[in-house]
C-alpha cells in the first residue's frame, strides 16, 4: 500500500512541477507580441542606421560609450531612455528608440549633443504611448 501512495505523490508532484514551470517560463502558445514588435519593423529600412552598423573605430566607440554613460547616470530617466540605441559613424550620432515623454526625449538629445557636438546628432527618438 505504501508504494501506491508514493506513486500517487510522485505523479502529483510531477504534474505540479510541470504546471509551475510552464507558468514561470510562459507559454509560447499565448500569442502575445513583444512590446516593441512594431518598432522592430522599422529596422528593416536599410537607409537608416541600425545598431549593427556602429563604427568599430576607437573614436566612434568612445563617443557612443560616453553618451551611454551620461544617459545611464541620469537616474531621473526611465528604463526606456536608458536603453535607446546610440549609433556613431564618423563622428555623427543617431539616437533611436522609445522614451517615455517629450522631456526625456529632450534630455537624451541634449546629453548626446553636449558630447558629440552641435549638429552631430540625428534624433529618431519616439515618445512611447503610456500603458493603461
């Protein structure tokens, strides 16, 4: 009789573990699109710079790094703003991605311009709609 109880316990334990793991991992069949799926379609346009086109020369890498450090150091900015794409090519900087407000957009653009220089920053930042 003890074996039958152990078997039931093992089956129940396995079922609960499976349910828990599927809940934690999320079901791939839910069909929920990522938050940025529409924005990623914009990256298909080849005449606009993308992150993989970041120049590998030392000056451009350093320029992007300095801008990123200035943005991340500002704790008043949202995670969206901290994660904007910064693409430097021959001293020209392109900013892309969502920010939470017009004020954040202005702050990120001004930080980039302070470091890169006036007229060296192209902003393609977009204000993300607030979620309900």
